[in-house]
């Protein structure tokens, strides 16, 4: 399940939480700086994902604050083992992604 969708318009800009976002084939998420090829170093910058469970585990283990926006990833999931998706194609809503 997707719990958060986030984009940043520029390097270091705050992450903006969205209810929905347009995925641009071969580019990334509309409005995110990595949708612009000038900012994207490789295909694995197009859309980034992280598990909410890992964020929560970090907080419990370290006692430090880590909100979903702080890791600067676009898609935050719950109940999805993202490592198992590396090397595979999978869908998030109507969008097909490839785990790199």
C-alpha cells in the first residue's frame, strides 16, 4: 500500500506531499526535479521508494526523529518488501515500474 507520495521541485527544496501525481514515462513524477533530465544522473533517479516500516524501525532503534519526508523518497509504502522487487517490473496504481 502507498502511504505517501512526495516530490521536491529543486535540490534541497522541501518535499511536498500529494494525494496523486502524474507519472511521466521514462522521466519520473510530474513536478519533481528528477523528471528534468538535467537533474537525473541515471534511470534509478526517476522514482524512488522506501518502506514506512524502515522509517519507523530507524526511529525506534535510534531514538532520532525521521518523518516520511526526511529520506527524500517519492513513494512511501507499507506492507511491501521493496527489496524483492529489484530486477522485476511491478505496478503502483496504473504505473509500471522496474526495480533497480
